C-alpha cells in the first residue's frame, strides 16, 4: 500500500487493522480465487492506499510508542 497499490489479504491478524476493505484492498476469509475475481472488478485510489500505509510508518510507530511509555511508564 505504501507504493499506492491495493492489496488482497486474509481477514485476520494485523491486516484487519491496516487494510480498509473495499478502499485500500480486499480482505477475504474463504476463497482466494473469488477474492481475486472481485478485486479485478474494483477500482482503488492510489492516494488512499498511500495515506493508509503512512498510518503504520516507522515514524508514527515510534511516536505512538514513546507517548504510550510516557503515559504508562513508571514515574517513581
């Protein structure tokens, strides 16, 4: 997604958080072939994929982790 390409991903684990079904790709639980066929009929915006991927960048992760540690860490 960071390159602006939509994805086809199994609807489990972290993919449910990172892929917006129907907007930045397709999430599937059953038949992969059916998911691919559906995917081929859809259109996706490159900018939507890039914007969603940026939410999971290394910089954002570090910022959120530091904020969490500061908020929940020992102050004693």
